[in-house]
C-alpha cells in the first residue's frame, strides 16, 4: 500500500468519521464549560486517571480523548484531525479510520501511563508504597485529557500513506513533505519528553505513543492486505 501523494477528491471533502469526531469533541467542550458554571469538573470525571488512583474508571480511556483543557487545546487538535484525518479516512474508509483513531488514542494513553510508571519506579527504587502513592496523582494534576495522542497517530498514518505530499507549516515559506513533517514532530516530542521545561504539562509521551501505534497499525494493514477489524 503506497499512495505516495494525496490527491483530494471533489467528493467527500469532509468525510463522516472526521466530522462526527469533531462534533463530539465540540459537544464535550461545551458541556465542560456549562458544567463549570454548576461547579462540576468534567475533566476529573472523564479525564484518564492512573489505575492506582481511586478516581480511575476504565471508561476514561475513551472519554479522555474527547476532553480538552482550553480553547487553544481543542482548536489545534481539531485542526490536525481535519488536515490529516480527511486524508486517512478517504484512504481507509470510515469504519476502519474510526477504529484506527480510537486504537491510537488508547495506545497513546497506555504508553504514557507505562512511561509514568517507569519514571516513578526510578524515583522510588525499592519503595513500593512510595511508587503507588506517586502514581495515584500521576500525571501531574491527576489526569490525562485530549485528543493529541490519537491525532499524532493520524499524522503518522497520513505520513506513511502519503509521504511525498507537501504541506505548508507556520513560519516556513516553503512546502514540507509530510514524511519530514512527521519526523520533525516525532523528534520534537521525543526530545521534549526527556527535557521537560518547568511548568510543562504536555503529555509528550502520549504523542509518541499515538505515533507508535499508528505506525504499527499501518504496517499490519500493509502486510496483510486485509481489514484490521
């Protein structure tokens, strides 16, 4: 499976999968704002807590993908979903794209939690109670929210299918091939994961996790030539 370049069609410019994901994210963001007027924090309820936390529920692996911290958070994620998701859904089909998106989001959360567990283990070597207590409030702030992990998976999928499609980046006056764009963002997230700035509350390893799962899923589909559902 090698599309190399993306050729937009006059039909299906906004396919239903991407459109419905954007609508759900928008609804959840509005619901969060309205809930705040009633002093209800939906981030705590629907954000993903570590399994050691008393606030953890399995449904949070799904609901956390549709929660966002603020307007800029949801704006950039939905912009990425729109740009790269349309490309991927038109190539995969709606059902396969939605499954791909959700698996990337779920995988991003799992890898982020595993990374957090390893980090806390290194901080509390031999002190099992200390590790568990630290993980109860991991990540910093207590929960993980956002569609970024899934969107980074979509970016990876689009880059693998359409590596030579040229995109324009902000502040760069020349087009950049999609494969180099994915490499740049992946390298930037990997660097940021090991060099956190003070006050950095971005889940960089979740972004890397989404890209890893996206890479694996596309390679599985390319090799088997069958649907992965």
